[in-house]
């Protein structure tokens, strides 16, 4: 059996290689939305993330009623401290294709969550999280870390894009942020 390119994920596909081979196809689909295609431009320094989004939340993002995406976890895994303002998010259906893209316009990371922190998050962000879905907060009670991402305008892809992701990660950094200073662009 071939070795996985990602330690700890025995059946993971090297999505970085897939992204490199597919970046032009993604960019051509995003050309109609300049702010999104600009985020893909070389030298911009923005990261590109793949976010796997469950229903009904993906539908809420697409209809504009969910304006903040959230990820809660027991350990520090992406997107915790990995996503930043201006990064491009590719939105993927669970067991399906990439259907849309957006930018992270604001990001908040919380560690050592407590009941009072959760209550603050619920009061401050609940509506934009679409926390009216039954069990939303109950399913996140044991999480120790939270990442909240305000979403910019969402563009659906004219043609959904197949992605070979097969592992259980809900978030993948496809292209890391570049910290190089571009003097000529």
C-alpha cells in the first residue's frame, strides 16, 4: 500500500499537489469576481483553504443567512490560527464537489473555551452563525478551541469542481500564506 503524504491521515490525498494542478481551473471560474481571483494571484500572499461544510450550513452560506463560519475543536488544528483576513476559502460539500468561494474578512480565535466564553460567543455571533439549528451549541460543548470567520461575498462556481479529498479533515490549508514582500506588484 502506498504511503500517505500526510502523517496521521493514512488515506489522505496530497491536496497541495492537486491544488497546484487545479489552481488555473479555479482561477478561471473566479474571474467574474475580481476580489476572489485577486486572492489567487501570485505574490498576493493570501492562503487558500478548503472548507468542508455540512448541510444545512452550506445552504445557509449560499443563501447569505450564515455570515460567519465556525470551527470548534478539542485540539489546535486548522483553521485555528491558520486562516487570516483576506484568505480565500473554497467551500466543498461533504462527499461532494467544491461549489463556491469566499474571502475571510475577519477572523477570531478562542482558546480554553469556558461556559461563559460560549455564552459570549452565542450572544455576539449566534445569528450570523445560524445557531438556531437544533443541537448547534450542545454538539460543541466539549470543544476547547474555536475559530470564527466572517465571510465576504460568496460566489458560486459556474461548474462545481471535483476534489479528490477522502480523509475526515473538515479543513485543509491548500496554499499557505506567503510572507514574502513583493516590491514590484
